[in-house]
C-alpha cells in the first residue's frame, strides 16, 4: 500500500511556524513539510511518494558512483604528477596526502517542472553530496508557493541539516477528540489571519541549496547547453508526456550525468488506440500485447537515445521501471560520437502476432566486433540489417502481424547500479516510507538484468502464464511448474517488475508455447472451446500420432528445480520487500492537472463553514 502523507492539524502546523489559511493544508512527507491549497490537492498524490523515494535513492547511488569516478581521475592525475616528480628527483606525494586533498564532488540538479517544490526540498535534505538545485516552474503561482515552502523548510534561524520530528499526537488523524468546536474555529481563523507568503528572499536561509526559478523549462535547459553550464542531474516529472522536453534535456545534462524521466501517458505508450499519437510524441508505435508496459519503456528509451544521438551523445540506461500508471527511467548521458553509431543495432521494429502475441525483432542496423590482427584491439564494423524476420503469417497460430516500434532493444537495466542502490538502502542512512517496495522493484530489475545467457535482442519481453493459458483456453498452471519446465530445459528465468505474475526468460515464444502444449497433454482443453479461426485452434493444430498436441521438445514441469523458490520469492536482498503495488484507494491514478485556486477558495470562509470544517477534524 502507498503510505499516506502526514496531514498536520492547523494547531500543530502553527506550533512549527506554519501559518495556513482555513482552506489550506500542511502535509509532511519524509523530511519535507509543504502547504497545499487543500487536502485534495492533485500534486500531493500519495502514490507518487514511491517515485520521489525511488528518485532520491537513485540520485544518491549515482552521486556515489560519479564521485568515485571523479576520484579515480584525480588519483590518475596525481600518479602522473608523481612520475614527473620522480624524474626530477623530487619526493612523491604520499597517498594519505592525496586522499586528504581530494574534495568530494558536489553536484547540481535541475528539477525542470517543480510545482510545489516538494521533490527539490527532499533532495536538498536527503542527498548528502548535493551542491545546489534549481527548482523551476512556469507558473508564477507555483513559484510563489514553492518559495513559501522553502521558507517553511529552510528558515533563516534554523540549521539547514536539522529535521524537525513530528510527535505522534500532532497529526490530523490523531487530533484529540475532546476539543470543542469553538476552540478549533478560533484557532483556524487565527492562523488564517496570520497567513504568510514567504515572497521575501530574507525569509529563506541564505545557504539554502534550493533556488526557485520562474521560467520556461525548455528555454532554461537550452540556456545550459554549453558544457561548462550543464547540470549534473536533470529531473523531468511532467503531467503527461516528457517528449517535448527531451531534446533540451539531453543537451543540458553533463557528461556522465543522470537524466531522470517520468511519463504518465501510458494510455498512449502501452495502449493500442493511439498509434498516431505515440508516433508523433516518441517516434515509434505502441504494441497490443501482454508485454505492452515493457514496450512503453523501450519506446521512451528510443526517444531519448534518438534525441541524444543528434548531438553525438549516447545513453546508458541504469534503471527502467513501469510503475502503477506511469513509467520512470534513469539514464546516464555521455558524449562519444563513435558509440552513437551502435544505436542502429540497438534499435528495431517488432512484428507482433495479432492473435497469439508471438513476436519477431527486426533490427535497424548491424554491428560486428572483431580483433585487430596487429594490435589485438577490438574493431567494430557497421552495416545494414537483413530481413524480414518472419513470414507473412504467424508460424505458431497462423495469425497476421502488426508492426510496432522502432524502439530500444539494448539493455534497460544496469545490475551494478541496482546493487549500488540496494547497498545504499542497506546502509541505514536513508529512511523511506516505501522502502519495502523500492527494495522489491530494484531487486527484481537487478535479477532480470543478471540473466547470464540472455540476449536482449532475441528475448526482450516478459510473458504472463495466465495470459498464455487464456490463448490456449486451458487451465492456468501455477507459477512453479512453468519455472520448473523452463529451468530444466536449460533456459534462464527471472521475474519481471512490470506485472505481478509475469516471467522474463531467454526462451523464445515458440518454446513457451511448447511448454504449454506439454502441460495440456495432462490437462486437456475442451474441444468445444476451440473455435474456428481462434488463436487456440491455431496453436493446437499440431498433433502427434496419438492426437495429442505436438511439441518440438519435451518439458519436465513436474520435477521441482532447486532455483524455483528463489525466483518466486526473490533474491536474499529482496526479503521483506514488496514487488507490486496494491491499489491504495478507490479510483486511484494520476489525478487531474492543476488549474489554480478557484475563486470560492480565495474568498474568506463564512463562520459556519469554518465550524463545519473544524467538526470534520474531530471526526477524522
């Protein structure tokens, strides 16, 4: 379940110097406190706390990796200096002195679409190596609210690293019920009269790491295209698609920096009703299949890689997750024109059967690496890919193919980065309300990327046993027998983070169908369910001499395999973790876009309305 943000009562907020109007509400999330226009404000969606927790951890892990890289460069430079000193007969600089003189790299962040400033405030308070962050928004009202929240969290008279704890009795839900309505009414009215705007810069700590900025996000990023002005981290978390911001973002992030991108338009990316919209935004067409959420990730990565490639830059996907109603990707951006040439071989179309979802990949290019005979150094040669990858009709069920993509078919997870995130989480220096789920999803992503023999281009998508069983109209097998069969056949298997019950494997779709045909021999399909022209009819058309479904290999799904339980329950680092989100509330989702305060919210409330709201406090 997604944790609910702590709603502070008006009285509790006043004790901390947070003066709010009667229609406003003060919320606490982890280390940050912010004031919202109302308790139902769209931009404090409790489900998105996972996004902010995950991002804080990912940026922290990246900053540690980045700092170690900077230190290695520094040490290499000092080693060269020592060699020169040795030639001149001078004493070398001792290792202890080198370590003492090295200064950890303090990095910069741009949160391009900051809204309330909650994310930036949390970054400033929770990420140790952060140097400064620009929190930008186009809306003047949002920037005013952001500055007010900065004043609440970083007041001049309090140390920057001080985190104010909230006593249990100060939350709205635990307010004392023996207070009289008249007392609450008086308190709320008093706080309304003492409302502050924090528009005065002197009300914010002069050393606050967060700088609020009002402006167009794209224009601001284009102003930082020069390598000397680039940000180390660029965070894009828009309402809807991030596509309009990608071109500017890949130019404004520094070499080796981290680009964090959220897209909430999964109806376009993972649906099949808007192929023209998907093409116009991401330069690719979505796919109608059970693995559409992974397709969505690959479409976004393709859009980022294409945007970066125009400027001789390439991407290194670190973590790519499909989460609830949105997706979140973390990629490092590097400048190296020769590596950009690999993009064609990592990009391709996918031909998906309209009946059974069997798929075939058509790469857009070919790259082969060989060793130089004289120097033994690797040489990469590029060429055109051959095709088509399949016949006009599906070889499994006889259905026709739909074309999806182009999309990214390189790796989408980096196991070393996932390990760094998990080690950071295990250190105990960071506490998150969604820690169990962060641990579960990152562990699952890491396990998928560690499949030893998997070739991303040949087996990029997951499958869901219940969906496959639905194609055959057969009884759905439990997860364990499916994993038994694949492991005994020599395939690698892991869970997928995208959908509960889904499986990632390097077995082809044809091999998976053979596994189910073996299952059906012991669990026959009712012949009356095999309609002419259906996927099941085509999938079961092959029969042996005894009339049973014919398979190209025999699968042993009955004998337990020693690794099955580990795959089902997760690796040791994923213990006490949650892989998949449970619906936290009815009709949950991304909410509606912010439209500003309504006039009736801006007017002073009548005394009877104040009394009614105070009464609601008691009932809550």
